[in-house]
């Protein structure tokens, strides 16, 4: 799985807080778009994404591990592909370790011999977003 290997290289850079390798995972255009799991909804543009990673690496947040719990699934068509699945990310913040499950998806573009992130989406479902519980009937 080509895209899985590239994303795991990216996450390994996050584990190491290696800003240069993290930034190298993205297409460096101002159209690159990230929907993130934090208090902001999104970040548009490589310059803002890069600043966010610099600030993350300077923060007390430390990603300790990642584990695929569903997928990943990937498909490549020409110079574009996508990868998606569910991961458990183990983090440490100020000596408190915890694991959070996220849905993740990446749209990637082949650029200069490397797969780069053009769009990233990391999120967790809300427990009851419509106030009626799960509408899926059993």
C-alpha cells in the first residue's frame, strides 16, 4: 500500500516532532486544505498549515503512537489517490497519556516522485449530532 506507507512516514515525523519532514508531506500551495480535529474547523493554505505544525511541535502535545483499527483503504488513479480509515492515536499532554479514535482521510497527489497531501481530514464523530440518537435501524 503506497499511500499507507507515505502517511506512516508522515506520522513518524509527527512522533519525532520533525517539522521539516512533516512539512515535506504536504503540497506547498495555498490551496492545500486541512480539516482538523482541534478547536478550529479547518486550515487553508500551506503557509498556515506549516505554522500550525511548528506551533504543535512547540506545544506540550506529544503523539506517542498510531494504530489503524479499520483500514486503511486506498485507491490511486493516475497522479491522485486517496487513503482513509480509522486510527487510534495515543497522545501525551503534560504527562497525561490517552488514546483517542479518529476518522482520517487524505487526498494525495504525486509530485516530484513523492505522494503529497493535498487534503487531510481528521475528525471524531459527535455522540448525538441531531438530538435523536442513531437513525440506523437494527
